[in-house]
C-alpha cells in the first residue's frame, strides 16, 4: 500500500534518487537521525528537502519500498 503524502512532501521526494543504492543510503541516514524512541535528534536532508526530516522512519521506509501518492 502506498503512503499518502502532501504535495510538498511529494515534491521533495521527487528530487531523491530512486535507484536501490540511493534508497538504502537515504533510509539508513534518515533512521540515524532519530533516537531509539523515535525522537528526531538531527536533520538528514538539506534546506531544499528539509520537509523530509519530519517523516517518521517507518513511514519513510514504507515510502521507499511501496511508493507514495499525493493526498487529495
């Protein structure tokens, strides 16, 4: 099942590389930005993609594996 995201999040996601290596790299980096209890402790993405920093790690993983669609 695809994850529903806002148009702003979709715009940022469209700027990511989607090959297997890049998906793995982005997932690992994103997860390292959260503590074990799910609190964000630092940013992964730069200003242009900063909206992605607030996606919970499990949701980010689902987006990378299953894809996403824009909320209506």
